[in-house]
C-alpha cells in the first residue's frame, strides 16, 4: 500500500471515530497537510521528524471537536503518552 493510500485510510478511520463519538465538525486532508507543514512535519511535543498522527487537543471522548483548530500533529509515542488529557503543545 503506498503512503498516499495509507493517509486516506487513516483519514477515513479518523472520520469514523469522530462520528462514533458524535464530535462536532470535521477537517479536510488539505487542512491536515497544512497543519503538518506549519509544524515542519515534526511532532508538536518531541519535535522529532517521525510519522505524525492526528491528536485531538480536547479528546473526542471529552466532547472535543474534529475541527482542525482542535488537532495537533503528534508522533504515535507522544500521542499515546498524552492519553485522554487536554494538552496543547506549541
């Protein structure tokens, strides 16, 4: 599976999870790419150049939205360690 296809699969999975949690809003793939570019394709927490995941600053299960303003790019390790806490990394 090529990287572009993987990104589409992840995006679809994210959208399903947001709908399942009755989250308000959504964001486009273009918005996600632009957000990653804003962070120089680096994790907002550890600043390393790793594969990035969409992290909801206010988690969906705590009523967070799926709008791009509630998303930050985190690597898998940092996203997992954050858990369901509300943390915005600069």
